[in-house]
C-alpha cells in the first residue's frame, strides 16, 4: 500500500462519521479467506468508496486497521504459513467476514476448512457472514450464487455476493454486521432479537442491489 494510504489507515480511516459518539470499546471484525479473493480491495472500497486497479501484494499476517464508527476491521492473509498468526486473533473476534472469489472454485472449496478453523478457535457466539466476492466478473463465474446460498444455509450464516470493484453490497455487509453487534451490546431482555438475515433481504429489496446477479 502507498505511504499515504497506510497513514490514512493508521489514523483511523476515512469512514468515521461526524456526530456519532464513539463507544468505549471497539468490536473486532476480521476478514478471512484464501489469498487473492479480494479482502484488501473490499476494505478499500468500504473505507474510501473506490476500487484501486491492479493487485495488492499479499497481506502479511494481520494487515491494516480501518476504524468505522462502531468497530475495527482487520485484514488477514490467506496463505497457509500465516494461519497460526490469525488463530490468535480469532479468539478476540466479534465478527468474521469469510470471503471466496466467485471465479475461483478452490477458494470456495476451502470455505469449509476456514469454517472448521473458525469454529475451533473463535468464540461460540461470533458473528459470521459468508461473502462471494468479485460478483462483477459474472462472465468468468465458477461458483453459482445458489451454491453460496446453499453452503450458507448449511452453516446457518448470512450470505451475499459482493463486488469490491463496483461496491455492490459492500456497505450492506458491514452495516448488517455492525447492527448485529450493536444490538447484542444493548439488547434488553424483552426486546426481539435482531434478525440479520431478514435485515439483509429487506435492504436488498429496497436498493435493488442484486438485480444483475
């Protein structure tokens, strides 16, 4: 990453909202998945609202942090040699965004292995969301959307396809996770539980965000 971008990330990122009071804690949200699925690009799109052409160098271990008004986001490397590093961070994670590349079958096939690690090392109540990234590359699609939906149902996790290039569903993914974490933090006993699946579907319908999938 460029020095300017690294400085921006270290100073708190570009999405901190004015008029929002910070909580006295930050929830850790980790992006995981094979190398090359677009984790860093997804963060850049969320933080800066743009796509930077060209490939990023592989993120080594745990990468940069972007502060959004409710939580921190950690980017992780997918290479096997960094797995032992990320295991330690699983334990403190409140949410995990698990990515695969819809044009790369092996990245999808490896999702089960990632979920096995998550269930072994993460907290039992961690929020997990499955994302099929690079949805803009439909002509090169190797994984159908219904395959992603079926896997998500099997593990009872919310799912959507995203595009770090066009931005489709990127903000929705992070917003849904933030709402789930916020609701858990302030929920009163008599209040109904926040339904993240229903929230995602209602927002998709409002925006028509998935019309081309």
